């Protein structure tokens, strides 16, 4: 293999088993870095392919490259995804066995692209007949359709697969692709109704709005701007410069026609997509009885029209729930929160089942009606191991899947190695690699335990919450070495785990999961009332998706976790029955930048992809092998050490170069002799009486010198004329436009404009401007105004809703404290936070006590007792209706905004604030005296939630506060060399602060 490479391809080693320091992770990383720096993105570990995403076009996927790898021995050419595809295809054809190619790696590592390249390779290189051309095209074009409906932009990847996909490509006995079958796993339905900041919903929604014809959008009741739809705008990146939704829509539209979608299918499909968008814009209000209502039924009418249901029935189903007793049905109104849940559950159910219908529709177009025996190559493009800042139910399922696939890789690798040694009659003891396998087994069993507990909580009678699920986990699997919660962890680990979180030690590292939403996502319940509406739909796709038989079946449907576990078991059975090939994809950096190699990120991926372990298995015995016919015409030889292989290859290289040098010298001599003979013959024909070759050369030189002299004279004449013209133009530059100055002025204008483009201000605050020549001052002023307006417009459009809200808060802060309190200027320059306390740091019992109110803001504070002024650490929480002072799992004081009398703070730089309550309110213990590090932020948030003016009082010297009926206390504010807070001799609370230089 090494002997056939060019010098460029010998950067590092192209097979990691050739590394001498094969146990060193640093040597592994260094080899990967060397090759990546030369755009060599593929490297082998035996027959496993490691692929590093280049984030740029490299020109290595051309037709000529495909032809180069076709039918060639696996190790004869440099590593490539085509080599993996060709090897699987040739083995399938020669041995008539089924194969699969497992492509894994984290989001953004290039798994989907690798899958596409393999499909394209089979489409181009496999033998083909005209009658089977349609099957091939449908296989290829199923990809853009599935990507449109199942992929989305995430923070890590602009085209992230949000579902798992296994595709079988079926071949007849001649090796011709004749059909296929696709299985999908765990579509991320929650993305339909919610996206994180910087992420988008599924591509198809944006493609429809951007590329759909005007008549189609009018029929669906849609407008082009995605910002108008709640389900598309939560991530604040509906328009993405790196994604061309309009072009992608054209690709998907043409694919629909090839895959055999009828006009009726498309009309129903687009109607479902539009109904989901309309559903997201349905707004609820709370009536005086605390029940949800829909005041504006505009969206309801569109949904009813598109889905073919009655508007009033749909309206009732979204605001009421049908409960079945033994002999009767009772319809109960829903609260605002439950109506929002019902709406989102309906959207997720519609999209999830439509995606399943879409996969089945594609499969029906790919089915081969010839029932003779086929061989298959499977392509598994599965989500990689995921670790985010917040990991939920989806990440739990995805990482469970990765554990199982890692275990499969280990077992198959060890089995294949053992089989080859036995076939060659070589004794071999496998290394102690089973440690990792045991960990996989333990993790797998642990997951089963967790899923079982989750299912129990979902179906048991009585109230079940995410908190009760976490408590059950602590009780049932708390003793496991790879399981931790805040309660079970030690003092150091406790700080890094929230109240609602648990941590698992995976083979790829530790992952902390937040249990919030686990029960809801695992249940994935759709209220019966809504299910009845969808079963009555006249939309043909929904009729296939929601069968009336479901309503007659009273059994509880299996949970999402159970469904996923069962489908994963079926997948593993499929894979075990086939011969494997592996592609491990690596993401080189988080920002998707070409040529950037992040050592820390890649080292982490090397670990969790199990690459070092795989290398150790290959090197445990005879890792370096050559076919005998390639080595002195013998069968296979086994070489244990890389240096033995390299010494053999170097000896061959040395002899080869000596032979090549001798051949080159002989060939060059032959060429030079031919040139000499040709010149001599030409001279003899032109000048027979002279020294022929000399005369010919002299004559040619004389003619050539004359031609050069005439060309130079012409150029000098032109230069003199041009210089004179511009001097004349400069002299007359201030006169009206005339032939004497026209060209000069045009040149000056052009030159100024061209230079100006490199000096245009980059932002509104940049006041620099390129000084213009006198004749262009008016034009320059106009251009400067236009540029300023454009920058201002661009700045205004770039202000997000979140930043706008922040600026509004700063305006309120300015109105409250400007020129009144020290430290105001410094606070104004610091950004306000949405909250200073994560929800995971609030005790779950407190969250349950105030579950009917959404927490708007939280901040740690010091509370001073009203009587003894003892300092106590507390949490200060603000909801839509009240302020809470919280101690661990207890609410120490609740102050309803209606009972709030005012807020006082001093004019100095201390962080003291007093929340005054009405003495007549018997529910209140007295005024709350608090010290807060973020006092400007906290008071601003409180004022905006109270929605009353003139409640903040900035005092000087001292203030009085209410302790109990008929009793008041005093706080004295002063300045000094250091900050102090203490109770003085008079029983007053004295607050000393250091005076700041600015205010």
C-alpha cells in the first residue's frame, strides 16, 4: 500500500496500524493532524475508515475518482469512502453475502455526506439497465426528501439528521441495484414545537415558505416570512445565509415526482405542513373561571379547512378534554397550560405520523416486485453520541443507541480477528479488551433499568412527576457505580449536578441529564378528544395515520422509550446477520471552519468513538498483512511490527529509484538528439551555401528584434499621449465638463469610488470617511449619508427581540436611578441577565409549590432578620404575580404585587433594598430587608413585573421600615474606608459603603 503512494500521500501513515507508538493517543492525534493539514481527510485502522470533515470542497469525489477505485484491491489506493463502498460491493457479489456500512460520529462530523457519497458511488459504478434506471433514481432522490422532513439546523450542524436511518440497497445476482427499503428511528418531534436559540425547525417548513409558488401559499393560507410563525421563529435564525431554502425546495419538488408522489398526495402533504404552522399561531386566553379560551378563531378555520375537520369540533378539542367514566363521558375544560400542551401534542403527533407515512410511501416506490433472492448492502446513518449544556430525554435515547452500537463493534471486531487467525492456523490470544465491553453491558443494563422505572412512573396510578421519577431512580439504581444525583454525589460533585438532574458515566464520558420533561416525552400522549378529531379528518394522509381502530383499542399504547428500545433490538438483529464495514466521522472544530484542527475536541471524539481500542485490537497480533501475490507471488504473509514492513518497502523503493533514474537518463538523451537533428535539417533547407544552422538563427533573431523595437516605440508613443492628456485634464479639473478634462474627471471619480470601498465604516459608531477630491465633495457627502442610513438600518434590523427587551430594561433602570444612586453608570454598562439562578439550582419542592406561576427572575440575596439583623442566605424569586424569599425547600415570605407598598434603597453604592408591605396585611410578617449584588437589575425586574409607577424611593441618610404592628426599625447609610453592615448601639442597622468616584 505504502509503495504505491505519491510523496504527498505519505504525510503521516495512511493506516494507523502502521504507527510504532500505537498505544499513544498523542501519536494517533499527531498523525491525524498531519494528514488533515494536507487535506488528507481519510485514514484507515485496518478496514475501518476514519473520516475528518474538511468543511470545504476538495475535488476528491469526481467521476474519475469513482472509476479509479472501482474493482481495485482495498489497500492498493489511498484511503477513501469509495474504497469502503467498493470493497463491500465486491465482497457481496463474490460471496453472495449481505453487508452493512455503519457510519457514526457526532452531529456535524459528516455522516450524512458520507452516506450520500456511498449512494452516488453505487449509482454510478454498478451495472445498470434502462428498466432499472427508475429504481436507481428513486434511491438517490429519497435522500433530499428525507433530509427536508427529518433534518434541521442545530448549533453544531446546518444539516443535522434529527432521526436515525437504516437503508437497505437491494441487488440482483448480477450486482444491479433493483430496489431498497428504509427504516427510520426516533424522529425528534419536540423540535416541531420548540427550538433552542440559534436552531431551526425541520428544513421543509422554511423551504415551503421560501420556494413555494404564490398560488400554493395562498391556498395554504401562508405568507413567506417565517418570522410570522411561532413554531419557526423561536431560535431567532429563520433565515440562514449558509442554507439556500429556495434551491432546496426545487430539489425536493423534482424528487417528489420521481418518487411517484401524486398531485393528491402533495396537496394533502402540504396541507398538513401548513396546518402545523397555523396550529403554532393559535393563541389562548384565560377566562374569569381560569379556563382556556381561543378569542381569535382565524387560525382554527385554516386548520379545519386544510385537515378536513369541523372548526367547532376542533375548537372544543383544543380547550376541553373528554374523560370516560364507566357509563358516561364527561367533557372538562382545560386550563391555559393544558390547552397549550394539547396544541403542541397535536402538532407533534401530526408531524411524527406524517414522517412515518412519508418513509412508507418512499418504501412503496422502492419495492422490487421480482421475488427472486436478493443480496443487500445496508447503510446505517445514526445520530452520534450527544453531550450538550442541557441534555434531555432525546439525548438519553440517542446515547443508549450509541452504547449498543459500540458494543456491537467490539464484539464483531474481536470475532473477525479471531476467525482470520484460525483460518491461517495462527495461535492468538485476544487482549484484555473486554473491559470496555463489560462497561457497555453494564451501561446497557442500567439504561434498561432506567427505562423500566420511567415506564412504571408513566403508567402507575396517582400523581407522577419528573421529581418522583428521579427519587425512584435514586432508590432503585442509586447504588450503581456509574449513576449519580445531587443527593448521592459527594461535596465536590454536588455543585455540578442540579436538583432535577442525574449523571451517567458512559463509555464516552460523563453526561448529566435533566429529568424535566422525561415523563411527558416518554408518555407522548394525545388526548382522546383530539385523536377523535384527527381520525375524522378528510385529509387522506391523516386518514392513513390515525385509524378509527385506535379509538376502539382501550389498551395504553407503548411508551416512546419502550418503542425505541424494541426498534433498536430489531436493528441489532438486522446488523448481526450482515457483514460489517465501519466509517467513523470526526468533527475537527465547533465553528465549521476549514483547515482548523481543535486538538481537545478531536481527542474527546477519538475516545468516545473507541478508535484507540480498535487500534489495540488490530495490533494485538499480526496487524500488517500483504497478499503473497503482491509479495513475490505468494499467498498472505503476517508482519507483527511496522518497522519490518517499512524496511521491506524501503529496500524496494531504493532499487526502484535507481532503475527509474537510469531509464530517465536514456530517454532524455534520445529526446535531445531528436531536437538537434530537426534544427540541423531546417537550416540546410533555407541557406544551403552558408553554415546552415548559424544563418537560420541570425536571420530569425534580426526579425524578432525588429518586431520588439516597433512594439516598444508604439507603446512609448501611447504613454506620452496619455500623460499629456491627464496633465491637461488636471489643469482644467475645476472647469465644467469638456473634452479637455472629461477623461481625467472620470478617472478621479472611478479611483475614489474604488478606494472608498476599502474605507467604508463598519458600524454606526465609526465616523471615519475617505477624504474626497474637491470635485467630488457633494457626491461624497451624499454617499456618506446613504452609508450611515444603511448602517443604522442594518443595526436596527439586527436587534433581536431579546436584546430589545434588555434595552427596554436599561431604559427603566435609567428612569429609576440616573443621578440618584452611586454605581448607576457601571451597572448600565453591564448586561442584565434573564436570571441569576438556574432552575436546576431551585429546590424541586419550591418549584412544586409555585408551579402555577412561571419564574421570571431569580437572584441570590442576603436577608437580614427584622429583629436581630442576622444575615441569612436566601433566594429571591420573582414570578408574574408575586415575589418570594426562599430558604432551600421553604418559602419564607411571599409578597403579592398587589400587597407591595414600595421599594427603598439608598443613594450610596451598597446593595441594600427594602421591600415595603402594608401593615394592614395580616398575611405579611413585615418589610423584607435584603442585600443583593445585582441591585439595579433586581429592582428593575421587580418594577417591570409590578407594572406600577413611583414605587421606588432612593433615600439619603436613613430609612424607616415596618417590623410588626406598631413597631418600626431604622437603617442608617454612611460611607467609610471599607464596607460594613452591623447593628449599632441604638439597635439600628448601619450600612457603610465605600464612596465611588462616578455615579
